[in-house]
């Protein structure tokens, strides 16, 4: 049974940290699989002007959203398609999430644990330049937490790709806990490069993979408040800090 609870007045204030990802592309987009008959999870609509009026925290960061509680197992809700790519059968699991009035959405997993060759992508069905992932077993954390970056617009798709096996194999554990409903965009994230994965951008991923995997956050105190800058340290004739492009520094 899916549990759906939402909180109109509880504006979130915690920090959302970028998730490490690896190069990849959703098989459904590569194979041009139709979105028709795709399983859809509908989230509530809200009055964004009313939510924005209630938010008095104008200088404490870029987080501008409310929680929509929705606890379920991804595998139980997702639609399954099989495609043949170069003689290999790929299983494609997809689930579409939509709230008609959302300016953006984040996905929050209660338990995120990919296994084997499973790859996860999160993207907008209307903007192929905005694809988060691939996330793999390398993205698993000791506490199994996972919070996605933002997908702008009122809908997103969660997609898992894995090689098909004749014998059933154990899947990873993917329990979604809630969605963050963005009612106003105050960030500069659109300034980032097209891969939209902070410091993880092709074609530099392989060349800088060791440095990137030691990514960190730097707090910059300015007159308007504190900003968190994701990036990593490098040595090029001296010590430098490479930050995400959207930071603007």
C-alpha cells in the first residue's frame, strides 16, 4: 500500500548534497521508447503564491520547498520494458512522478541500495539536456540515504536499467520516502554545465575521477548569507579548489 502524506506549512531547511554519478544514458531515451502507458504517480497540487508568502526565510539558502510524504517500493510501482541493444537484452524500469503546479521536484529515498549492474537515472520527460545519473552501486552510502538534485518542471521520471537474466536475480532495494515540492526557484543551478551533476561532467570524468571522488563542500560567508560550494581540491603547480560551475566564483 502506498502512503501519501503532505505538509503544506513545513518548509524544509536541511542541506541537499550532490550525489556522485557516473557516465551513462537512459536506455529508454536511446531506444526511443514511448511514454504512453507509463506508470504515473500523481502528487497533489498547491497554491505556490500562498506557499511563497508563508516563507519568511529569504536569506538562509536556496531551499524553497515542502515535503510530500509518499512511501513505496520503486520496483512495485515501475513499468517494465525490454529492449535489445547490440544483442543484449536490457530491462528498463520506469516510474513517472507529476504534480501539476510544481516548479521543480527532488526525490528522497529512505533506502537506496543498487546492486550488480543496475543504473539509475532521474530526468525530465520534456528536457533531455537535464539527466541526473548514471547512479550505480558506487553511489550507495553506509546509511542508504539518497536525495536527488532538482528536476525543474512539474514532472520527472525515475529509470533503472539492468541486463536481463534468464534466472531471476536479486534486485537492489529502493524505497522512496518522499518528494520535495519546489514552489519557487531561487537558485542559480541553471548556470551549471549541461550534465547538471556538479563536478561530475563528461568528458573530464575519467581524467579527474580520483579527485572528483574526493569531492567536498566549502562554506562561503557573504553579506547575504552562507553559500555551500560543491567541488574538489587539485594540484596544478599549486593548490586549487575546483568548484561547480553554478557557484559562479
